[in-house]
C-alpha cells in the first residue's frame, strides 16, 4: 500500500470506526452508560460516516465535480466495509 500509494501519488487515509480509539460519544463509566448510543454502532452507520468523510475530503480539495477517485480496501473488518 505504501509503495503503490507513492507511485499513484495517492493520499492514504485511515478512518477510525466510531467508538474505537478516542472517538466516543460519552465518557464511558460503565457498559450501561453507553447502551443508548449503541444504535449508532452499525455497519450502515459506518458506511454513512465514510460517505461523510469523502464529502469532507472533496470539499477540502475543492473537488466540486467529484473527479478525484476514492478507493477503499482492507482486510478483515476493512475488507467487509469495502465490500459493502
């Protein structure tokens, strides 16, 4: 990915799925506290998050005609999202 990305002059983006790492809607004090937010922890919501990310990147690069191609790939969970 690094070598091919450099050859293609690509920008590699690593998107974090919500509620992992530092993205959390609420400070977690117990498992019960986060239950109301679990409805947003779905594959459909992850795809919507990625669509939003792409829209933001297009705006950042002034790609008003949607000419910049976006390619998603990965293994395991990333591969599942890429096939969605």
